[in-house]
């Protein structure tokens, strides 16, 4: 059997090298209107996006110019500094048009919030280019070494969505300490310090380009690091720099909320596609045949309600925890939020699969949107952070005092 060998890509000029001035959006309503306006272009490129296995450069430039990537970026650095609710629904609009584009948009936007927590020097460096983009890796190999002025790291990171277009990478790494267990640090690494392995060949979310990265003895100065405990406890430098309370909340309550949002958008569009197939059967002149669709209507209603409930759960957590100081959030709250993110994504996946069972053979053709949406719905909910079993067990142990 022939085995495909993944190759490391040479450094290429990312799309962010094209300087534009991102729009500043003044409200939730303006953000959603902007997302709806540009979503049709992403839908038109959905097939191309899958073929490229990354976002087309045109899509990246449209996202940059739209201002949607700056929904959580501080105003100090040219962002809109809106709220998490606008991100959830903007992601939903874009993911509904193209699941891969919505996934990458979600990740880039969520990390703008995280980057706002870094030391001021790192933020200045990152946003010196107003179009900077950062991918991330949280599943990594190699142990960073403490050296004078910072750290050195040789290793790999996996599932780095959208990395082809990024000029920065955020890597979550466990760093040994002499006086206790390893410390979890986020490290900000420039494009010249890592290479990309072209190994993203998948059944769903094909266009996210969630590839492996290789880092070879990179030096990361201390100012380009963020302690996970500080982001979780609201004690980061960014919480002091930016007066908006959203930069002082707990990352373990809100950082995972956007990750579940693409599932909602993908599922909603699948519902619309299914409804378009169902309506002619209900409007047929043969009343008897129309009545035979009763069970299908129940399926459709159940699925749509599951998706609406999933979105409502995300929005409720966003409203509450993106405004609550980290020191007022309990351990149970943190676990509950992670539980809810997983529940929402899995509910959307189950809703899609409930209807897919009755979608018929015509939905299998690659020329249809339904098969792509079905693949993407299942791929999005496969993210490790959205796994239901372990999130449910973690919360259950805390809730039951175990």
C-alpha cells in the first residue's frame, strides 16, 4: 500500500501582508448585518475551499476588511470591542454558508480576545499590523526549556486551523517548574519560527487547513507568554490594560463558547436544506401521501428545536459569564460552561443526523450542499473540547461532591 508522506511547506507571504484598514463595527446588529452580507461569497467558494484544503485568499481578505475579525479586539488596537453574543451569531451566519470558513473565522476571532490578555509589549507587536492573524495549537509535543529572558521550544503542534494565512501562532505548552507541577503557558510565536506540514486530508471541515506545525529551537521571550492561570483567574496584564470587564473574566468559562458556534450555523443551514425538500411532499395533491409525512415533520420539528435550544444555551452563558469577574466564578461554573459548550455542539450534530437518516439517496451526491453540511456538522462536534462524555463526567464529579 502506498503511503502519502506529508511535506513541510516553505515560508510564504501570508494573506495578512496585504495591508487594509479593518472596519470598526458599532453594534451587534451591524456585525450580524455584515456577516450576512459577505456570507454568500463564502458559500459560492465552498467547493473551492474544500479543494484547496484551506481558505481562499479572497475569503481571508474579505474577512479582514469586514471588521468581523475584530469583534473582540480592544478598541485601543482598532477593534470593535463588542461582545461574545455578536461572535456566536456572526460565526453562525458564516459557518452556515461554509463550515470551513466559519470554523477558521471562529478560531481567529476567539484568539483576538485571548491575545488581548498578553503583556502590553506583545500586544503592541501583534497589532502593529492591523491585519495580524494567529492560529493556535493546544495539542503539542516537546518540553520548553527555561533560558535567560524566556524559553526555547522544539516540538510539534497539531490541528492548527487557518495557519496558512497566519503571521503568528499561539501555542499552549506545559513548562516544568522546580517547585511544583508543570505550568501551562501560552506562547506567541512569529511565522518565521515554524514550518507547516501539509497533512490536512479529512472527511469534514476540509477547508480549515488544520495542519501540523513544526518548531525547531525557537526562542520565545517572556513578554510573549501568558500564564493559563492568569487568563483563568482574570489577573492577566490585559485585564489591567483594557478597562472593558470582558478582559477580566475567566477563560475557562467563555473561551470555549465560540468553538461550539459553528455547529449551530451548520445545523441551521442543514435544516433549511431539508425543509426545502420536505415542503413539496407536504404540498402534494394526494392527501394520503402527504399525511404519510407526519413522522418526518416530527423529526424536523425535533431537530430544529434542538438547534434553537443549543444556541440559547450558548447565548445565556455568553451573557452571564462574559460580564462576570473571574473571582466571582466558581469551579462548578467553569465545569458547567465546558459541559454546556459540549452539549450544544453535540445537540446540533444529533439534530443533523436525525434528519440525515431520512434525507434520501439524492443527498449523497457531491453536488449537493446537504452532504457537505452533514460532514461538517460531524467534524465540528468531533473537537476534543466538545467531547460530551469527559465533560459530563468532570462536571458531574464536581456537582456531586466527588
